[in-house]
C-alpha cells in the first residue's frame, strides 16, 4: 500500500517537472474581462429575441389584415344600383287678401293644383297648399305646391283653384281669381302658362242663394270650471218669441272650454222675416248624460233690426248665474 502511494507521488512529481512551473493567475484581470464581455452578450441576446418577437407580431398583424380584406371582399355583395327618382317640381305665387274683410271665424286658405280637363272618373288633384289661421295673419300669403312632373301631360290644361273656408264647417268665405279677371281657375304649368310668380286675388264668395250664416265666438265665464269629462257646446238660432230653432250648431268632444271657441250657425234665408226678431242662445252640456253645465245669461239678438250676423259674442256662465 505504501509502495503504491510512493509510486503515485513520484509520478506526480515527474509530471510537474515536465509541465514546468505554474503560470501566475491575475484574478482581478479575469473578473474585469468577464464583467466587460458578459453584459454585451446578454444585450445582444435580448436584442435578438426582441427583433424576433417584433417581426413575428408584424407578420401576424399583416396576415390578419390580409385575411380580413379577403373575407370582406368575398362576403360583400356589389352595391345595388340607386333607384331612379323623379325630382318634384313646384308651382308658386302669392294670394292677395286686400279686397276681403278679415273673417270673424277661424278660416284656412286652400290652393289646389288640378287637371282642368280631367273627367269624373279621373283623379284631378295633383297637389295642394293649406294655410290654417288665415284670420290671424296679414296677407298677402305666399304659396308653393309640389307636384310630380311625370304626372303632367303637356297637351292638357292645369289650373289653380283657390278658396278660403271656415275651418270648422268648410263654409266658403272667399275664392281666388286672376288679378282684374273673373275666372276662378288660373291656368298654370302647360300650354305656355307660368309655374312661378303667379298672382291670385281673393274675392268674397257669393251666398248660396237660399242659405246664410250667423257667426261669432263662445266665451266661457270665469265661474265655469274646466270639465272633468267630455262636454259639448250647442248654439241655437230661433225667433225671439221662443219658437223652434231655425238653425243649430253642435260642437262635440270638448275637453276644454277655453280659449274662446268660434261658431257658425247656418240658416235658410226664406225662414227670416224682416219684421221678426231672432236671437242666439248657447248651452254647455255633459256629453254622456246631457246634464246642463252652463248657458248664456240671456238671448242675444241677431240678423234683423240692425242686429249683427257676424262677430257675435256669446258669454257662457254657470246654471245658477244664467237663471238670475
């Protein structure tokens, strides 16, 4: 055993002599070299990894856009051609009301474009202009009527018809005519006639010959409360002697009694005698039960002996007040 250890020691000694003396090691230099080189390698490695990840993201994003574009192109149907539409044409002008006194009732102005050559089985109206509350507006009144050009036949005659009518009853108050003329129909659009700058003058409508009207306003007194349910106002025209009414207007379905309401009672001219007296009376009733809720304080003279036929005011008061 000792011989073996002795042999190993001598072998190590001989090898050491063959290798020569051990070179000195500068530990500080070795640590500086490692410190200088290791971060550079790590930084390069980090940059390389970042470049790889960034390149992969760009490729994926570009591929997504490309795929979405392909799918959208495949799914979208080509746009349908726009439907052909015919632009509306217009006829326009003004209506002068200077020759007509302002009505005492609510009225509207109506101007219609019609086919003047239409037969009974053809549709004559091509367009319409309506202006409500003309009794509250100073004239002249501008108007514009739209119509479809493809409904126009250049060989036919088209005209404007103008009227002012009571809003509640459609009673004719005035008609439109060409300035200085007597024709109620004014040619337009075709046959060399104009479509703009058209002038219309209003003239009072003649009575029906055997019918007329008495008109005014119904005013609810401060003592009358607003109704809880629907009510109706009834205006009657009769002889002062208390005979049966010769005219009546019923205004149904009212839920408010203010502001004042206009009325117009029609009557036959041959029912009026100049030597007799005629009066208006009004009452307020519950629509369902007919219960009397209010009335005029007394009869109001109209028509004969210098009494008015328009701008008549009827004051509604409570039943108790009307009985006094």
